[in-house]
């Protein structure tokens, strides 16, 4: 079993938005599943079955760059999903259909200007890890 991989060289791109530069961090989605309560009136303990999967969201940290910020704002206001691909340093990929759900940033005194985008995975059937 491998000891892991480094993040050096990892990239993010959107099918329509293109390559995203100045990336400093990419959070992978925290997927969750709802619980469907199937408890009956005669049961003495609650019973559940797995329900709908929410494939989650990813937060991407960026160094602010005005032209890229404009491109991301255009994609955000378009409100359309596209295929996003994270390519890891070992050339394996994680692809999903999603949209920019949120944008923000920070300007620090005596520091750098940063930007953050949140990508919402539009549906869990679009998730794919390459092998």
C-alpha cells in the first residue's frame, strides 16, 4: 500500500471555466446520507435505512487574481453546473458535476489578498475517481 501522495502539482479545472490558477488548498467533499426512519409503532427501538446521499461541497482557497476573479464571478452568476476535475500529483483524478455555490475572500493588513470559492456537487451519480 502506498504511503500517500504529495499535493504538489495538483490542479483544478472546470469544463467551461477552465483551469483555476493560484490554488492554495482544495477541500474534498464531506458526503453525507440521510437516515430514513422505518420505526413501527410496536418497535421498542428506532430502526433506520439509508436514504438520499448528499455529495457535499468543496472549498477552494486561492490567491486573489483580478482576471480570474472576474471569470469565477461570471461562472457564479451564470448559475450553471459544469464538470470539475481535480488532478492529483499521481495523475489520478476526481471529477464531478457541480456549480459555484459561494464566493468570498479576505484582505489582511500587511498580508495577501485571498479568495475562496465553494463548489457544490450537483449529484452523487456524477462522482468519479480515476483508477
